[in-house]
């Protein structure tokens, strides 16, 4: 009689146990996706403000002066996972900063997604100087809300 056709329950138990242990070792050896830093939102309420750096002897109009900084907060966009809102800072007609004021962060998965999506969206917005940024894979809802809020802030700022 062939060795594989013999009724050997002990052999099957040993093989099944070895396969289970091997599978567990492989699963536990996988490294989870980690991000460099968790994105944080400011605790202040949204606002629009302008400030200018001290100038020496300038008497020109505000539109032509250097150092004028303007912050504009975009509309709050409701997404499937929560609200998204951004604040932009514009200096001398250029987008100098984009900050996520509100974004989904109710659970660890939201925090993980936004910790890598928000910095990437910020970099792209600053590079493009517009709301025409690529969607971040895995963060479609946040990316869509970010783009819409950014566009409303840029529209309000006149860019």
C-alpha cells in the first residue's frame, strides 16, 4: 500500500501544526506601514487675517509692498469620513503655506491615512501653486475634500 494512502492521523496533525506555526511566523514577521510623523491640526478657530512686516520708509500701496502676508481659510467640505478644511497663506501673490485645519481623525486608520496623505497634498499644492494636485492613493475622500477646500480658499484670496 502507498505511504500517502495510509490512514495516519498523527502525521496529518503534525503537518497541519507545522503549517500553522510557519504561517504565524510569516504573518508576525511582516512590518506594518509606518509614517514619519502624524499630521496635526491647529486648535485655533478658522480665520482670515493679514499682517505685514515692518518696512522702512515705504509709503506705497499695500498691493505693491513686500512682506504682506494673508491667511485665508477655505470652506469646510463634508466627506464620507469627516470634514476637511484647509487654510492657505499667501505672500506677495504666491502660495507660501497650506495647513489642514480639519480632517478625519476619529480612529487610528484615519490618522494613519492622513499622516501620509496631508503632507503629500501640501507639497503638491505648494509646488503647483494651485488646487490642481494629484489624488493620494488610499486617501481619495480626504484628497477630494482637500482640493475643494483649497480651491475655495484660493478663490477667496483672489488667486
